[in-house]
C-alpha cells in the first residue's frame, strides 16, 4: 500500500505561480513512476506531467514550458512547479504513483487549483 498526500493548491491570478507537492508513505521501494493529473468540472482526468524514478519526464503539450515536475533523491516526494498559470489550468490536481505491480496505481486526495482571469 502507498499513501499520497498533496499540498500547495490555492487561488492565483492569471500569470501567477503555484507549487504542488506530493509526499508518499507506505511501501516506498515499490514506487516507480510518479505524476500529476488534473480534472476540470465535467471533464475527464488528464495527465499533466510524469517522472520516472530515473528522472525522465513527460508533459502534456498544454503545459510544456510552463510547468516543471521534479522528484526528491529518495524518490518519494514529487513537486509540480506551475508558472504562467492560465484560467484553463483551473482543476483539481491529483498526485499519482505507479508501483512494481503492473496496472496498480495510487492516487492522492486532490488539490484544488483555481486561476482567475
């Protein structure tokens, strides 16, 4: 079992910045890729950014150049630095962790990010 706790959401004006963090606990050695997903009202949950234990990253086209995902050396905390925020970035952001068991993923409780125009 892996537990994920997010922090850092909030309200910001367009063009502003926020930093999300996600701390994992539990069977930490089993965690492989970690990432952030987001879900706006009435829409599906979409990938924002992912990072492997080795540090390889992947970003959604809509956030490239504005968001940066990073992971601490132990691999158990992941951050999402969000710059140049736009109203369309408004969503609940969920931390995700994959583990060594294929098809098994864990989710955090979600952090609300609201960008006002």
